[in-house]
C-alpha cells in the first residue's frame, strides 16, 4: 500500500554533505512517523533516524549531531540532511513509515546509495 521512492544519494568525499529525499504515497503522510534506515555492505539494516508527526526526532548515536531528519507535509516528502559524512556512512539508505518498518514482512523501496570515499 505504501510507496516509497528514495533519491539524492551519490558519491561524496569525507566531510561532505548530501540531502536524501523520500517521496511517500499510498498513506496519509502527515499522520505517520517516518524513519530512515541504512544497510552497509556486509552488515545488517541499521536504524538511522525517526521523525514523529509532531516533529519530535530521534537519531542513532552514530549519526547524532551530523544528520537531520525533516519533512514537508505539502510535498509528502521526508528528508535526511547528512553533513560531515564519514566513510562509515557508506550504505544504501531506505525510508519507510515507522509502522511498516516494524513489520517483519515490511516492504522497502529501492533505496538510494551513499558512498563516502576520497
């Protein structure tokens, strides 16, 4: 039911920035908590950040102070601003509703690949 289209990834140098976008459809976006996950090569999918409908945010310790999650309800889009990028941030990044992500049979989009390398 929920459709997610991630974009904005790419190759950046350490210390650089990227802004990821997640276009959401198939659900009432403004009432859903949204979350970003990432999966690095050879690693499990890792939770990155969550934004509740009221704007309260939570971040993984590994990205706290560097990443900012935000949303534009008018555009049904969730963003992840990524600053001070490190090689350890290299991963495929996925967005989802918090509700869907908690499901063991969750549907995930294609994700967007972030590579941090000199």
